[in-house]
């Protein structure tokens, strides 16, 4: 078996007296879509922030692509191939859709300490960006201002940005949050196409999406992994039903 | 909109011809100062308009550039080939060092800490007893080039300043659309997103801050030569405030807005101060009105008016 892309070892995080992440051990294997579910306040977003580096861990370590990245700042982790989306959409609203994606291409291609030449006219940046937009189905929006997109389109744009980064690991923090049923189905469709191309860690409340997409599901409760397994195993686990799924799945 | 900067530069270029009809020295002096401050304003617009980094200590860069020239001159070193690089280097180094601290803060804290560094430079200059202290330092001659004195010719110096302004404008224009500029602008939009894309925004902001400092240094170099005099007042916080007013008045984040704003501020100030001693009583409310009525400053106001006209014209035939 190949080494996992991401391994968390004994990770701890406290906010004041509140232990949000407690001695957490966790792995994302190569190529899998690993979903993390759990009730509100279980520490899901904190987990993603600890992995991407937005929050420093109190103790424990984060091993990414065979390297201990616990001490690395956010941009360094991103350069190693870690892409993420946010629970609250995070795009550049004043830039065009194409420029949002082209910046992701720019981040991985060559130096950005170039002071001459119009970046927006660089084909080397725009073509891969257009390809990514095409894949997600946002081509028609390419020249609109990102801030003017609908909520669902912004969600899709965030995925496109991540895709254009050609990540080694994609962290998705509730990509369906606040999106209507129709657009959720579209996003599920998009994610199922991205699945397998790179490992994905998906935090999501939408159980339809989770059970449709996940290869493996981990249930997070009070900052610890309650259980981890295939969707079928998790669905059948009485502990999980009691703690989280409850009547929703009955 | 692309015709506007060309029109502005053409206006500056033609002014000396008009000035032949009278008050030549006065007009050349006035517009030379406008252009010099416009260079510094361009640098400030780069930070404020494109990076949302409100620097409130920008006068320090001008002052440092000016002092570099005057101090070298007081030691008998007058040549541009030495004094200009020294002025630029001093201002850039100061910007780089202070920026590396300022840029670790955000928002109001950034404003306050840049102000604090600006005031430090001001008080340092005031206490430079060997170089005039509070009284400032008089330069006995303009900088020389290869030992020659081309800048003694008022007009030649005027056109040199204009060339510098055009050069700086072109530099800033190129910069903001470059790869570097795109990252810098992106950091204003959403710094967290930029970090998660893999950009260490701090490095880009620091570079922009240093470039902006260099433009301030160039303005200082020209100012010292234009006035044959430097004083700590060049670095006072009021000067920094004036620069901010200039770019807001013209319209942030457009670059030529910085030039229009400087022009409007200086000419209006000149005109009103001729009317009454308390001209700032009129000037203040005027500024408030511009900011209230047109968020894009004078350029925004102009765009509003012209789009209104166009609308009328298209509506009339129907």
C-alpha cells in the first residue's frame, strides 16, 4: 500500500479552556475521497484550518506528502500542493472569474516577481485557467466579475481555483453550504468527476453528497475521531447513529 | 479614459509656452511643485489605491530624498550621478526597513505605525544640528551633471521634472498589470485566499512599499533642487495628510487620479489662499463634498457627468 498523502499524529488544539481538537490521529490515503462528518462544534473547520496552516497546532504533527509541515506557514503548504475551499466563499470579488483562476495557475507557474508584461494577457496563464473553467462548466462566466456571480457559481469558482492549482490534496470545507438543491446536484456531479484525480478531504453536512461521493467516512465528535470506515459501515454503526446521524437517516 | 493622462502631460508640456506671456517664474515654480508632488502621490496611490495600504508617513520618503541631496551638497558633492542614486537608495532603504515592521500590522494599526515612523524621521531631521536642525538647510546650487549645470536653466529643469513624472506614471501603469501587480492587488481583495493559493503576500507588499518609497525619494530629490532648500517641514505629518487628500480628491486606484488630485489640490489651494487667509475653511467643506458626492473623487465625478450626458443623448432620439 502507498503511503498516505496526509497524516495527522496526536494533534491538539485548545481555544482557551476549550479543547477543540483532542489527540487526533487521521489519514487521507492516496486517491481517496475522505469525508469528515460530525455535529456542529465537533471541530471540523478547525481540523481543516490546522491542516492548511491557518491555525497553529498546540501539539502533534501534520505530515503532508511525506514531509512534516507542522511548522510551515500557509503559502508554503499551498506551494507543496495543498488546495482548500472555505466554508464562507473565499474568492477575489473585484477580479474577473478568469483572473481568479489564472492567479491559481500563476501561483504554480514561475515567479510572480515579474514587473513587466501584462499578466491578464499571458496565454500561458489564461489557457490552463480556461481549461479548468471549461471542466467545471463556468466558461460562459469567464469575463464576469467574480463578485457578481450567484452563490452556487461562486462555490463552483472556488472549486475551479482549487482545480487549477493541480493540488496533491484538496481540502473542501462545506462546499455545499447555503447552496440550493439544483446547484448541489451540479456540485456533486463536478466533485464526482474530480474524485480520483487527487485525494480530497471533504467536510460536509449534506449527507446526500457525503454518501454519494465518499470512499471513506470519518465521524468527528468532540475533537476526536469516533469511527472511520466505508459509507456502509459508518451508516450501520450504532454509535454514529446515536451521536450524529440519528433520525435523519432512519 | 486613456486620453486623459496624455492630455494632462500635454498640458504640463505646453505650460512654459503660455507662461511666456507673464509671470513665467511663478507659473513654472507652481507647476513644477505640482508635478513633483504628483510623483510622490503616484507612489502613494500604488499603496492605497491598489493595495489598500494607507501609509500616513509618506512625507518621510520625500524628506529623506531631499535631505540626501542637501546633505551631500553641503559636503560639496553636487553631481546628479551621485546624489540621485543616494537619494533613491536612502528613501528605498528607509521604506524597506520600516515597511518590514509596518506590514506586520493591518488597518488602523498600519496607519498609526507608518505615522509613527514618519514622525521619527521628522524629529530626526529637526535635531540634525549640523544640517540646520529646525531651520533647514539651504542648497547653494542645483545638482550638476558631469560637472555641467544644465538644471540652472529653469525650463530645462521643468522638462526634466515632467520627464520624471511621465516615467513614473508609465512605471506604475506597467507595475499594476504585471504578474507582481496582480498578486499585490489580489492581496487587497482577499489576503487569506492569496495565502492559500501559495502567495506570501507580505513579500509582495514589502516590495511595493519599497518601490513607493523610491518614488517618494525621487520627488524629494527634485523638490530639494526646485526649492534650493530642505527643511524638516517636508516630513511633517500634515504633508503626509495632504498627499492622502490629493489622491482621494483625484480618485483612488487610477494613477492619473493622483496627478489630477495633486493638480486640483495645489491650484485650488493657491487660488483660495489668494482670496482669504482662512482658505482652509472653504477648502475643507469642498473636499467633504467631493468625497460625499463622488466616491471616485474628481475622476469619478467626471465619469458620472459624462455617462449622464451619454444617457441623455441616447434617450433623446427615442
